[in-house]
C-alpha cells in the first residue's frame, strides 16, 4: 500500500525518530543500500519557484541512484490545462513518486487521492513537512536531544509554523508561538498539537508577546513576514509585524546557548537583523544542508528499502 507525506500528521513519533536516525546515517555517508532508488524516477511538480526544495530533492534523488524530473508551472499548469485527477493518474503511470509544491493544500490532497504513487508535500499554504523534519533533525544534531527543549517561534502562523507545531508535539518539544493578532496558526492544528502534546509531555503556548515566546527558549525560529503569493499584502504585513523582529534585544531573554533558525529565504532588517542571522548562534545553513539528508531519508522510506 502506498504511503504519502502530506503533513507531519501522517507520521507517528516513532516514525519521525526512525527518519531522524536514517537521516543521520545518510549524513555520515552510510546509505543502507548502494543505490536504493536505482530504476526509480521522482518528479517535482512545482507551482512556485524554489531554491532549497528543488535542488535538495534533485540532488538527493540522483545521489540515491534515481532519476529526477522538474515540472515547472508552465509544463503542467495544474488544474487549468488538465484536471488534477487526470494529472495524478497519468503521472502515476510514469513515475515512482511525485513531490508537489502548490499554492493550496487542497491541491496536494487531490493529487494524493487520485495518485497510485507516493505524494510528498514539498510545500503548500498549510504545511511544509519536509522543512520541519529537517529542522527537528538540525535541533537534535545541535543539542543531542529533543524532549524538553523549547522552541520560540516569532512571526506568521503559517505553513512552517503548522508543521513545526505537529513535529514538536510528536517528539516532546515545547513550542511557544508569538504572532500579531489575526496571524495566529489555525486553531484546529493548534488543538490537535495540544492533544498530542498531552501524551508526549510537550507544552504548546500561543501568545502575541515575542518576549514571552523567547523566554528561556533553546531555539528561536523566524520566517518571512510576506510569503510567495502574499505580495499584495506587503504594506499591511510590514506594519502589522512591526515589533516582531528578532534582534539583539529580544534574544537576551533566551537561553544563553540558544540557536537561531530560519527556513530561508530571509529578509535581513525585517523579521531578523543581520547581526542575529549571520551571528554565532545562527544555524540557518545547517538547516538548509539538512534538507538534503532528511529528504533522502523520506525518499528511501517511501520508495526504497532500509535493510
């Protein structure tokens, strides 16, 4: 039976732990097989441009012995030139897996409903599971553990925030989220994360105070204030997010050994100052590298064999 990765809701805590172990194995250069994706082809179906997601999936697939195709917005024109159902059914006859990067999460779900091959969410408006898995791996790499750590997230309650919420809850990490009013993460996702957190010992806090979110935090996390597709809201968002910048003053309230994280691309002088993102506490490029290793683990888990 085929498996998809549409959100971190699709994985149990133990499955996340297995992925992290495999990621570490791959990063050390110890692949479970010499070419676990030999004879397999992965396609990237992207409605949005990408740097890290595209390059890391292409390179990762090739390093695992597979082939990779890039299908940009003009090649498929998903749901316009051809129905999503027909695209999913057709591509399933050619491919071993499909990584989709879409504007709406419903398009990802629609692809998964009609495809007979694994669908991997490379980003939607609601979730970014590959990013969150790489982030969680990066945190474990730096601290040697996850349970009991506190992640302070400052900014928009967006797709990255949603996936981090699900991931932190499942691995027993506390997450404090500070957003301006009306930019909170979706209440259903927060509620679900809190239910999971009750079983794992994690604590989820939502607030409008950046100071409360970073208090004694081990990790401070930022994302852009204006994501792709929100350009018309730029003026309003820059005004609404004023006071939510991560800077030298704010990080003083975090743990002295905190790390700064950002999924990139970043806008220095907006959500974070250059002093912080380019400073000694920043691990943003470790995160970026770890997208490669984590996604290789995802591909092996969904397509290959781990033994």
